[in-house]
C-alpha cells in the first residue's frame, strides 16, 4: 500500500513539472482575462478612449491633451479597430494582452536566477488571479500599458547589467518610450527606478560595460525620437513638442512654450494635484489592498520586515533590547555575540547575492511607488496596480513552506474577489469601479436604437457617443440644457433623455422612467457599517440618474 502511494506521489511530481505548472498558470491567466470580455458596458473613461480612437481612425483627428493622457492607447486601439472592427470586445483586446504578458516577464526574472521556481510560480499565480490585475487588464485605460512597459524596462535593465548586450539598449528604449507615451506620471516612476540603479552603480553593486556611456546616449536619443513621433501624431502636430510660432532667426529661436505638450502636461497635472479633483487621504489605496489583495498584502508586510531586518542586525537589536529589559544595560554577552556571528555566517552561506539585491530593489520600488501615489492629489482605483506589481515580489521573499501555504490558501480569497468584481453582469457596490456606466443603460441603448429621433438634454450622457458613433449619431439632437417642453416634442422624438435633477415632472403623451446612467461606491453612505460592508459587500451606491421619456402607446 505504501509503495503504491509513493509511486502515485512520484508520478504526480513527475507530471507537474515547473514548466507545466507555469504553463497552467499562463492558461488560467489567459482565460480569466479573455473570458466574456464584453460582459459589462464600457466604463465612462473606456467609452471616451474608444470614441477618441474611433475618431482617430475615421477622421484622423487626434492631438495631445493631458486631460486624456498620452498617444499610445489611441494609436494602437485605432489600429485594432482598423484590423478587427470597432466594438467593446475589440477595444479591450490589447489591454488584456498587455496585462497577460506581465506573467512571461516574471519568467524572465527567474531565468536570470533572481527568484527560484516556487517564487516564480507564486508571483505568476498572484498576477494571474489578482482581482485588481484582472479587472484593470480588462479595462481600456493607459495604466495597464504603462505597467507592462515599466516592468519590461526593469527586466531589460537587469538583463543589460547582467549580460551587457547591446540589444537590451533598444528594448529598454522602446519600453521607456512606450511608458512615457502612456501617462504623465511615468517620469516620476522612471526617477524611482533610475535612482536605484544609479545608487547601486555608485556603491559598486553593478558596473557598466565599457560602451556604457555610448549605450546611454543611444538609449536617450531613441527615447526622444519615439516620444516625439507619437506625441506629434507622427509629426502631424509638431507644435506639441516645439510650441506654436516656432522659428529660427538671426536673433535666435523663438516659440510659445505655453503651447507645448510638455508644458501643458506639467501645468494641467500640477493643477489637478493641487485641486484634488478626485482627492482622497494618503492611505486611499490601503483599503484596496485589504478589500481585494489581502493575502498578497499580508505576505508583503512579512517580506518587508524580513528584507529590512535580514542578516544579524535585527537579531543583535533584539538581544540588546532583551538585555536592557533584564539587566538594564545594552551590552550583550560574549555568548550572545557569538550566536549572532554564527547566525550571520550561516545566513551568508545560504544567501543568493543576486536574489537579495533583486528583492532590495523590489522593496525600494514598492515603497517609493506607494509613497508617490499617496502624495499625488489625484486618487483613482486603477493607480493601485503600479503599487501591486512590486508588492507581489516582496510577498515571496524567503518563501518557506509556511508562507507558501498561506499564499496558496489566500488564492481562494483572490479568486472569490476576482469573480465578484469582474464576472458579475450587474451593478455592484465596490470602490474598484470608480464611475462605472450602469447596466441599466443597455435598455436605454435598445430604446434609442429602435427610435428614429432622439433628444438628449443633459450634461451627462456618456457612453452614448461611443455606442452611437459615426452616422448613428445623426438621429440624435443634443441640448446643453432643458428647453421648453414644446421644443422637446416638436419633432415627435421616440426617446427624450433628461438629467433627473433637471427633468420635467411629465411630458404630455410620454411615459417616464428613471434609469441609472452611472454609479460609484459611496463611502459616506457606508462609513457607519464598514465591517459589515466588508463581509457582505452591499449597501448604498452613489449614482447619476436620467429620466427617459418614451411615447405613451396606450394613450
């Protein structure tokens, strides 16, 4: 019996090799990201990004506006629309792909020897089933693209310092330019990443190849060339870089610097930071860790403590504190000092120097990224993912069997939460949604599609321009405010849409019904019952509502 059990166990181990398990994680990640990708209506921002991309494709109308971030998303999404047609599903294909490709990059870190097999599998699994990673991979915003390029840059830098090959200069330049062409906070993240490597070079932990200075110059020129090309719309709008009224004369170079894209970006986002248009406390993102990423967060706290107090430092500190409590003196005995030294020597034999350096970088990356987003005045849910990626690595530092068991048990929590936020085809009360278009709008869109004339008299009407893009918008008349009743019905529209706070009590000959246009988690409606909310995920929502008037067919 024991021999049969041992034989079965060995067979299972032989079948579930590292490569097969990692491939299984990739398959799981692929399915979770692509399955029912158009299950929910596009988010408010997704609809705007899709509409701009459609306008770029059909009318070639795009110019940089810092309110809507960089050009990368619009050009690649327009390309997808050109190749596969314009739809909700197609709009989300590239975010899904870029979110999925984060996991193969983890394997690249493993190939360098910075993490072992178990660490690779757990980090890959965390990224594969993380609720935030899944949700924002199925989400047409710039952040998942920027996260991929950021991680690609980090992986490439490690490969460059490890192997010194020139090809990594090109990959790093593409990754850097791609990230800079996504969002305006990327220079701050580059400063975080770059500062670590500069400090490491200064301390002698890394060394540049002989051609390092030349490589840096080529890297910089490539980044500038790629960024200028994209930000000018392939040179259709050079004023984005050089400003309007640019000229070179005998008296020198002159241009209006306030019209450059880089000035507008700094000016706009500094104003948004100071205004705190979408503000929140410095700990705004910590509840997201507790709500959706609890196992990763707990393990990352443990990993942080382990990294900070690795070696003999913590042990020595502990023994001094113990001696102070017992003997009221900080000096330690020769026996204690010998024990600490022996401990240090044992750890030195067991330590992978490359791995230790990589995890120090991950901790630096995580803490400074969290500090940066805690400081920034604009607080929105999708900014959790640049903080979450390094957290996944810190969580697997010194991955023993106890941490492994906690990680695998925690996966149950992650899967349940991922299912809740990504695959329920209904409005749900979660902070992760920010301002999500309500599923009620499907019925409104259907009413509009069956009508020859539609009147919209509301300042809030997105995502309707996306769902009635092109010549489908021709049947819609848009008013900036509610006109007189006779003006609304003079052309006998089949649908009249009014904001509920500016609506009419009734319109003769029409039935009235109120729908949610968009909704969000309302902290103020749930702040008295947070523990109960955490367990049940119910409660009141904030919402923007619209009144829909349709002809009374029975009157």
